[in-house]
C-alpha cells in the first residue's frame, strides 16, 4: 500500500500538536482515525516516528527527518490543486495594503501568499506601520485598505469593516514561577512583576493600559520595545513578563519557549478591523481579496492560531466546506 496524502497531513498535525486528541480536533476527524493512519504510516515506513511520553507524542530522529519532507509534499499538492483549479483565472490588478504590527507581521503574509497562489496576476504591496499612521495613509488615499488592531479615530470618510477578534494574553518565560499556572490572577500575580511593554501609542499598549485599569499605578515597566519580536526574546530570557496578542506567540508557545496565560476574570479580546475610504472604487481584485480574508472569521469560533502556512491551508479547507 502506498503512502497517502492524508497520512502525511495527519502526521504533520500530530507533530505540531504532540497529541492525538489535539490533532483530531484540528483536522476534524476522530481520534481513532488519527491513530489508525499514524500506525499505518509507521508500519509502511518500517519504524516509529514518535517517542511516547504519557499522552504526548514527541518526534524521534526518523520523525524529524520526515516532517520537512511531508510539509513540502502537502504544500506542493495544495499549490497544484490551486493552480489547476484556477488555470483560467484572469483576475489582475494591484493592491496597496497597510497593516498594524501584529496583523502585518503574523497574519497578512500568510493570507497574501495563499491568495497569490490562486491569483498570480494580482500584485499586492504590504506595508506595516502603527495603527494611527496606517489609518492616516488610508485617509490620504495612499493605501487601498488598512488591517488594524488598535483604536480608530472614527473619521467620517473611513468605512470600518469588523474582521475577527483576537485576545491579549500574558506571556512569561519557561522558568518563571508563573509558567506553572494556567491563568494570570491580577490580584495575586501582578504585584512585584517586571513588565516588558510595547511602545507608548501602539495599539497593543493602549488596550493593555485600558484593560488593567486600577492596576496601572503598580505597573513596573523595565523595557519598552517597538515590535513583538524583541519583547518575546526579552521575556524568554527572563527580563520580565509581557502582554501581547495570542496571534504573535503561536510558534513560541507550541515549542515551549514561552508560556501564555489568560487573565482571569478579565475580557482581553479586541476587535480587529479592515478600513477603507467610503469613496474608494473597489475593483474585482480588491473584492476578491476581501472575500478571501473572510477565512479568518473562523478563528473567533475555533481559536486557531496560525503558526505555519499549513495551518492556514487547513483553515481554508474548512472555510471552503462551510461555504458549500
């Protein structure tokens, strides 16, 4: 019997989640189907691909060798399907897009890459700035759309389209005592902690300070940084704790480099929006891209975190099935 594409997809899901239960939820199949497919694959390849540690499945040397090959194969098959299904595609045009930091660095690149595989003749430029400046660029007609996470100025000329919601979470290093907890309690965990914050005026910083309210006077900020990446590295090294969007820490949490904690008793979700000028003349390529971005609305329901393009492919497959 030959190795099937489904077996490779299941293998990748188990490798990324380290559990049969989580992999089955991710792929929307039963646990028994995952276990059976994995057993068949290991039998066909003549040996195990994982080491069992309790309920967790950790890749062994054979599995680590197979993983990049499996991802490359599934990605190529997906590309072939997209290209062949759209072989008569004539959609053309150019899109000028601006996004605030979290969306521009962690969400839009995946979406643009997938969209370009389907519509290769559409040229997309993406610029990443702070929320206020990004909104101003749309207002001045220098950008077609803005994908923004922070508070907006509510100018009458700007049309705001709710997109999906993300959640701000506390993150700490793996050796921090908080890493043993499941939630962050403001009453007991806040005091005495060093904080690494986004720069003043950023969308994330503004919302964090609004949410923690009466605890603001106890906020001991030891660093301010202009991008999530150095903040994550600082937290990982033990410089302090931080509060960032769950969208930007997916890989670190999956690999155990950081621990994320939801804040107990406090709603830390925020609405993400797409903006455009009300008088903007939308082309077919603009409309098609906006419709394509609707796939992210599933994240509200499933809490899917995009740590790889293969997760987006799974999300696109589910979105396509729901539309039928």
